[in-house]
C-alpha cells in the first residue's frame, strides 16, 4: 500500500526553501497544515506570510494497526506505550522502516528541487512526527544517502524511539574512551541496523568506527520544544531526545524551548512565543523577515 499524496502549500514568491513537516498520530498532512497555519506569531501573521518564498510539504502517514488500541490509526509507526517507552518497542520497527524510507525519498526529492542545496531544506514534525523526522535524519547519516548539512531540524512535543538503548550505547562507548566522532558513526549505524534499512547500493556502507570526520548531516542546527504540562507526551521524553542529540550532534547548534499553557492539554506549540522561536530559527538562515 502506498502512502497518501503529499499536501503542499506552494511558495508565494520565488522558491528558496522547503520545510517538510510530519503530523502526529491520528492526524494527517492537510489537518496538520491547517492547524499550523492557523497559529500566529507576535506580528499577527502565520508562518507562510512571514516566509513567502518557502514551500511547505506535509506528508501523511499510512493507516496501520495499533496493538494497544486494537484499531487502525493513521500513524508513522505503532507506539505501544508512552509511559514506558521500552514496552513492546519492537512494534515500532516495521513502521519506522517504512516511514523513514518514505520520508528519505521526499527529503531527497526536495533537495533536488533546490539544485542539490540541502541547506535549504528543513525536516521536522510534532509528536510522533518529530520522532520519525529525527529517525529519518539519523538514517540519512547511517546510509550516507544525504552527505550534506541540512538547513535545520524542527521537533515539538515529541520523543526519540529507542532512546534508552541509545543512551546505553553512548555511555558504553564513552566508558571505552572512544571519540565523539566514533560514537557519532556508531549511533548512525544503530539507527540503520535497528530497523533493517538497507544502505543505498551506490553509497559506501555507514558507521565506520575508524572514521575521522563528522557526518555533515549531524552538524545540522536543531530546534526542539515541549510544553512542561504536555498530557500526552511527557516533557521528560522530549528532554531525553535532547540529551541524545547533544551527544551526537553539533552542540553549538541545538536549541531548546520550554513553555507551558499550550492548547490541546499542552500537546501543541505555544502561541505566539514558540512560533516566534520557529520563525527566528527558520528566518535566521533565509534572511527573510
């Protein structure tokens, strides 16, 4: 079964940048776009009005069986529990493999539209969409399908699947006094091997622990945010994702925005403060006001 068509909000002027934004579980691309663009920044404008040269791409996940709920749900993968993220985490593998492969293809296509300039493309998402976007970036590193720095990565109210395993892996290799670069490559390999994603046959296999350079995609700037009162995905899970990223990405380019009082019982982006941060993060690279 194919993934549903992309929902695309075209640029209002000459196309200069693209954002690829993933919805949360139970939503879809058009719904997420409508909710996102109905939210305003302090200038009483929405993101497309402030960034008229941007193309906004909203993929939609497949419907898949949710074991815990015993029904089909539009989701990037099956997450059995968000109170104990290690419980039945093997259920996530199939969906992550399918969804990461799909989003990787979209990411590559959007980079091609920018004449190969990956620094003009920004993946991200909310909740389960954030989880999938982060996995896509690390799998892009692990497969070496994208060997350039992206413009930025956005994530709100989300988490990182297999984060406990990743923190254990990082601690173990730090205890062996392995270098940060070696750990970066080993972590990238973990993502690819965990979901059984095959490297592009035309690319060199990833994860060489003797590598001497940082994978360029891991120098991409990151903006993560979370409501401290999120009733659906705890802020502690967002902070755990932040910890992992700080260990394997460029520390100078990771931002965290905490807030409270967002809509949907805290499971949303605070308006207008957090949207102001998103605009500043995006406009900082595009020089648009």
